[in-house]
C-alpha cells in the first residue's frame, strides 16, 4: 500500500497491550488509547493468565476495537508479545503496557513520519512519572538521533517501547519479530536489528508517560536484565548485519553502568565502585 494513501485513509494501527496482573493502572492505559485522535485502531489485549481483575476490567469496555485474548500458557513477556502480534490486523504496530499511558494525539503525531518509505519505525520522547517519590521529568532533554541510527543505539539506547511504532512490512522484513528468549530486553534486540534495515524517525515532544511504581518488571528483574544483556552482546557480535558495526566498547560501558547500579541498590557500594 502506498504510504500517502495509507495516511489519507486513516490506516489501521494495531495497539499491542500485554498484561499479567495489571489491574491497578489498567483503566488509565486503556482509556488513553480510546481517547486517541487517530480513531482507526484496534487494541489486542493479550492476557498472560492473570489472576487478578484485569480481564474483568478490560471486558467492561463496550468498544468493538478492544479485542481480548487469553494465553493458553503463561510465557515470558516477549514470547507473549509475539502471540499478540499474531492476532494483529493493522498496517502499523504500537505498544503500550498496562502501567503506562499515552497523550491524546500520540498516534496522530507519529503517523506522518511514515511518509518517508525508508522509515520503518518511529519513537518519541516521554515523561517519566515516579510515583514513589512524587516526581516527574522528561526522559530526554537533548535531541535524539534519526535516520540510520544503529551505531547511536548501541552507544545510547533511547527508544521507549511505550512510544514505539513499527511499519508492518518492516517487522515482516526481519528474520523474526521479538526474540522469545527475552523477558526484559526484547525491545532493545528488535529495535537494533530493525535499525540495520530501516530508518528511525523521532518525535521530540513527549507523547507518553512511563510510570515508576516499585513493581516495574525491569526493576524487579535486575539480575535477569544483566544476564539477558550479556547473552545479547554475544549474539550481536556474531550477527551478520550488526556484528561488523557492533562497538563492544560502547556497549560494555552501558552494561557496566547497569551492573554497578544493581550493586548500589543492593547496598554493595564497594562492588559497584569496582565495576565502574
């Protein structure tokens, strides 16, 4: 489909929302999608066998664009994201987790950037809301890279999944979508692989809110986060497209920082300083 035609006809956007016991903030996430100024969307809700009221809350909305699926088995998060994508009908994909939310014109702001046929994915700035400390701040105050950005991403990964949109044909061009081995870093892996084939476009204004509430999966899975990054680094060095430009020194700096932060949070200052 010609992209100009897709935009003029209000192309269908599939919003992927994965859930496992997400009742606390779920209504705000759903209602931020319903409120979008871009009206032609579907929401694929993949319930990863929740045991709370998530299903009841989701099904309380009377909107045919909201589509509920119950996982036959509980899986790691990025395998679950792949299952949700299998149900998608849209020409574009967007992602929103149950504890985050969008500004009302998020989709409408991002879609025009796909007019460039070489742009396979779009992201944007976002607000970070720390509910534990009652503080909010903008995620990025300096301009983000655009275009062919694989080197920049390996040095400074700035893509927030809650802002990510992907052209369906761009996703289909990859060997596989999300890597089902990952529970924490699957979006990093996908975005880096995509950046070797497609250009990135970026909305500098904040288009979403990322909530820190003490039970975020990345925070709860710090050891797994480090382990997955180490596996990923080894894989990327051998990747046919990423390997030749993989700047191990830059990535090792990022990995060392994450390891040191983990040690500080465990009150192991000596170990943290040793890593740094």
